C-alpha cells in the first residue's frame, strides 16, 4: 500500500502563519499516530507543537522535494512545520523566526538558485535584521566536481550566524548522491532543535527508531528504482555535413505508472563505455575479475563495477589526494591546497581517471581501496521533449552526443554515447521522472509565452508547444531558436514549421551562427526585437530560457535586462527590478545546465 501524504498547507492557505504551522504539525502528528502500532509510545497525547520554518532554494526541484520530507519528519517530532519557497519569502520574516532549517542547492559558479537570488541579495545587504533569537541548521546540495562545491549553502550558513543566529547543528554539504548525508543531517538537526527548544519540544529519539527516509516504495519507479523503458527509436536530427550529432530518442512507458508534465526531466541511469573500463583495469595492472563492492554494496567483479557502478570520466578529489600523497607530486599537491583560485578546475578539465593513473605509474592501488575512492555513477537528467498528452505511453528526449579530443585522446560523454551508440532498439534503459516544478507552463492557457532555446534547449519547448496544441490553449507562442547552420542543424524544423502554419507557433525567430561572416546568436535576435518582446511582457507574457548555463543563459539574461531598459525607458536599477518582479511572479523561468 502506498504511504499517505501529509497535507502541508501552502502559504496561500486562508490562515495566519501560526495557524498554518499548528495545523501542519497536527496533521503530521495524526499521520505518525495512525502509522504506529496500537499500544506504542505514540498513542500518548501529542505534546505542545513548536513552529519550525523550512526554507528551500531549488533550481531543479531536489531541494523542494527534500523540504517536504523534512516537514513530514518534523511533524512526527512535536514540530509544526511550514515550508517556504525562498522566492516568495520576505526577508523581514526572518526576524520573527525561532527555529529554522534551510536546504538549498548551488547553481553555476557558486551562485544561489534562481528562486533564492533576491533573498540572498537582501540577506547579505546592510538592512538584514539581527537574528539573536534564531536557532538554525543548513543542508547544502551540490556537485563536488565543481570547484565551488555547495558554495551558496556555505555562504548562507555563514551569513545567518554572522547576523546572530545560533547554529544548533553543523551544516551538511551533500554531493549528488545525497540520501545518506541528508538523512543523517535531518536526524541531527531535528534532535538539536528539539533539545534547544526544551521543554516545549519533545525529542522523540529515545522512543522512535532513527530517521530513515525511503527513496522508493514497493511497486513504484523512482530514482532509486528506475523503470526499464524500451528504446522505441533513435534518430539523428542533424543533416549530412553537420559538426554536431543530436539525437531524437523515444522510450516506452507502458505499464510503468510513470507520468510527467511538460517541463519535467527524464533521469537516465547509464553505464560506462566498456573500452574505458578496460583501460582503467589495465592501468591498475588488474585482470578485472577481482571481487569488489558495487554501488549497492553487493559483491561484483572489478570490471563490472567499473562499467556499471562508478564514475570514470570525472576525477574525484579523494582519488586525486591519494595519488598526490603516494607520488609526492608537488604540483598536484599544490593544486589541492586551499585558495588555488581555479587552477584545479583547469587541471581537471578534459582529464579522466585513466589519465591520472597513466601519468603516475609509480602509484598502485589494490582493487577494493581503489573503488572506495570513486564516486558512484550518477543518473543524468535530460529535459523532456514531448507532451504526454500528445504521446500517450511515451517520453521523448533531444540529446546532443558529446565527443571531443583532449590530451591527445578521444573523449565521449558517458550518457549521450550510451544512448546513441550502445543501446540497441527495443533494449531496456533504466529511467525515472524528475519533476521540475520551477519550469512550468502558465496555469492560464491564454497567457502568451516567449521561449528561448538554442540547440538541445529546444527540448522542453517542443513539449510546451505539443501540450498547448493538444489542449487547445489560446495563448500566443513565440520561439527563439539557434544553432550553427540552418541547412544541417535546424532541429525539428518540419515540426516547427508545421506548427507555424497551424497557428500554434505564432512567431519563430532563428539565429544560425555560422551562416554569415559575423556570428549571430539568439540574444542578438532578442535585441533586434526588443520593443516587441517588451510589449509582450507588458501584456503579461511569460519568458522561458533553456540551455547552457555558463554562457548562453547569462547572455540571454543580460540581453533581457538591456532590452527592458531600452524599450521600457528604464535605468539599469529599474530594469533589474522589472526582471526580478518577473521572476517573483514566475513569469521568468529557466531550465539551464
């Protein structure tokens, strides 16, 4: 039987903040009591409930999902939890908080996620309130392959303390495989808050087993228990002579129970290239038959573990440190020293584990200690390129295959080449749906939308257009698309032009960078049509961006600020305020990577 959900009242519920907090805790307590066996300690009267504020900063939805899990567990422990999206939380409210748990991701180069940017600017400003009465703990989500791992969570944690808050439990810096550290942090943070607020709160840890947070339920499919979806087709979208290899892939979801909305992502659990696994095995001077623990702890062979369970293309810091220590390589040790200011990232770029081993032949590892230093192979997320209403029982992707050369060796993307080269037709691919509530069509189907999606960034906008065509939405749709050459790289051209003829796609402006002497990009097209874009925004249009975060998304954001200023006659400060208001109203959403 599926576990019932605890109702968490939204901020918009018709109650005061204190009433919402009490009712949320009351519902959680009822759930906890109903789930416990009769005669258990949880049959005792509920203790007084202590308000607990849970804030989340989320780019793709992980932090929001975990915030709800925090609330569910907190409700069992005499807290009355209230969840707030940082994009909708006013800074002045912090002054009245007494117990706070913050969970947030880091985005880009150590930046806050989109929904936390305005809050962070206010929090680090001179008008931030003193927090002498606040007890708090922070859980930071990130990816340790990036130089500024969990940077925003670290900054927020430091800032809350600097403003006078009491950190009752140490910050957790969670890597992409966050389940275990998150559960440990949650147990420690709730216990610390309960103790700090005694005698009003009752720490249940003496009578309740330690917190365990399941990631999959029996009979359901999820990140921890992916569905084996058959590959229905694998089509190349680029024409002959293109420098790119972009694939349109479709998978069957029949009998899976999986559903998705336009804007969601599909998680794919790939395997490594067997040839690369063999090269690593050879560099270790092993046969590949040696027994080692796999991803789930079960015994397997070294070769099978390297193919199926562990990352081989990204060098983890633990392995790098071990090689530096064993080899005595001063240059490598220097890269690992604090304050290297980007040198480590430059060293790691285009370098894989096999390169590290090959450049230090004097260093040796036994198989078990070696895999203990590796990161588990993580699923990859791809923006879904289809509407479930238009393709019942199917899910489509638009994947750019990654191939390049570095240090004199050919390289390839783990998941993109797994899908394009190593999965035969009708073979099963482990997949799951990753909800992205921060990238959704407007609730009113008559709202006009502007979409900026060059290259594979077209994926969610194909889904948006299919969805709006299927439901008969009345809102106008404007697409900006770009790539290298119109003749070979105009992805989904026939479909898009058909939608134009039907009137579903109201307007499409394209930018093909290599078709003329001077390169032209989507942000250049935006500047050309600044007045029209601003008019659409003034009429209530929503603005969407999908694609590369490091360059394209930043350039598009800069162009948006610029065109608002020029077309709207605003100063830079006024333009920034206008764009910030769009974000707060969820009329400016980004799906960037």
